């Protein structure tokens, strides 16, 4: 069986990728086990339920990554001493 290697940058990205693989696995399992004449409807139910969750989680991860990247420079600029000395 072929294998796939995927590189990810963050743990959140890894989680979304694992959710996508789980979604595909779920769709294939439903397609393989649904009675004749019901395969499309069964797969559509999975796509609407699990697929919607996958898209929502993926979008949330992308927005959070952007927010984290935007906040990072602000955090660096505002922290730490400014070199002021106290006369003693």
C-alpha cells in the first residue's frame, strides 16, 4: 500500500490534517457498508455532518494562525526592560 508523508508547521495544522484523513476514512467506510441504492445519501450525510465540522475547524485554525502571527510582533515590542537605570 502506498504511503504519504505530510509536513506541517504547527500542532493545530497536524490536527486538521488528521481530521481530514479521518473524514476520508469515514466516507469510504460508509460507502463500503451502505446498502445498495443508499450509498450516495449515506455519504452525503457524512459530508454534511463531518464535512461541515472539518471545514469549520480548518477555517478556525487558519484564522487563529493569522491572529497568532499578527500578535507575535506586538508581544515582542511591548515586553522587557527599556534600558532605563535607577540612580541609587
